[in-house]
């Protein structure tokens, strides 16, 4: 009765957006379960009802971590300007405690062979939250090595890595995010049945993260190679690659960087050559790219 009341009250608080009481209720639920549903009976036999309540406890711990991290993210913009106040540190500590207990409990459920797929997804959710926590703590190395290590956990799918990389880009280390996206892209391109939508999302995010012109140029070249090899690609993403590369060339030309403009137009022409099979409307831009390239080549000479 008490655990059900705590659980249901927590759910109602979440629906109302009341994260603090929700976290308290879910934490209470997780705390009470072992007292009412021990692993063994008084006679020392395995308690059959214990397993399902372990799952309820794991779910409660997951929700505790999620609610607390949401509270932390609400304070994050001010925190990054003013340092870490005591209250914020306490919240992070509570979230780490809940998620650490959750991961141990998930290991126990896997050992007991409880619905492997369900428990595995719970582990992934816990790892994503643990990664978000690591970003919010702000004590990782400048290159985000701990974030990258967490994103390389074997049980994660490419989509999980992309999600975690987006968290690193926003709250943690952009360098770790870039390296994780590179790994995810290589994995997806090597897959027997690559997901073109995911590939396109990775390519766009990776380019948008890059702050080095030289590396960015290589990323566009790689994208052109990928377009040539793939049999399918989202039309809007193909158009984004072509127009963004072309606009880079225009920007270089306006700034008097003729050589860089010429290089950008060459890449744009290669991109449009392969991209128009996914978005036929790019044919209209192809002639403009050709004209732009012809215009800068005499100046370059």
C-alpha cells in the first residue's frame, strides 16, 4: 500500500511538472520496497514476489535520477556563470546515488534473467542519465575523456550514442561529442543495412560542431564520398549539404579569400553531382555552382 501510494503520487507530480515532490515520492518508493518485499521469505526460501518489485524499485530509481537532473538543467545557465552552489552539488550527489544503485540493481536483474530486453533498455536509460550527470558536474577533462568512454559502452546503439553526443555538445565537451559522432558514423556506414536518416543526422551534427575550417572542409569531402556510395539519403539533408557548402564558398569570396572560395565551390559541385539523385531540385543550383566556380578560377590564377 505505502509503496503504491508513493509511486502513484510521484506519477501525479510528474504530470503536473512538480519535479521535487516527484523525486521525493519515487525515492520513498525505492526505499520502502526492500522492507516489504525482501529477497527471501522468513524460512529462507526465494521470495517469488520480490523480483517484480525489484523492477518497480529500478523504475523508481530511474525516475528519481531523471527528475533531479531536470531540476539541475533548469538551473544550468545560471550555474555555468556563477559556479556550483551547495544546493546544486547536493542535487547532483543525490542523482549519482540513485543512478549508481540503479545500475547495480539492473545487473542483479540481468543475473536473474528477468526480461532481458526490458532490463537492457533500462540499463541504457540509466547510462544516458549518468552521461548527462557527468556533463552537468563539469569536472571532466577538457577533451571530455570520461564522456567519450561512457559513450563507447558496448550495450549502446548508434542512436543512443548520437543522443549522448548531443548532450555532450550542449552541456559537456564538444570535443567528446565530435569524436563520438565520428565513431557512430563509421559504425553506421559499415553496417549491412545502414540507416540513412541516422547517417544524415550524424553528418549534419558533426559539421555544425566543427570549429576548424580545415576539418570542416574534410567533413564536406567525406560527405560527398558518402553520397556517392549510398543508395538512399534524405532529400532535405542532401540539399543542406550542397547549399551549406556553396554558401561557404560565397562567404569566402566576399571576404576576398579566393583560393578557399574555389575549394568550397569544387566540393559543392561534387556534392551536387551526387546529391541531385536524392533531390532532383538541386539541378537548379548546379548551374549556379558551375558559374561561381568559373568566376573564381581566373581570379585564383
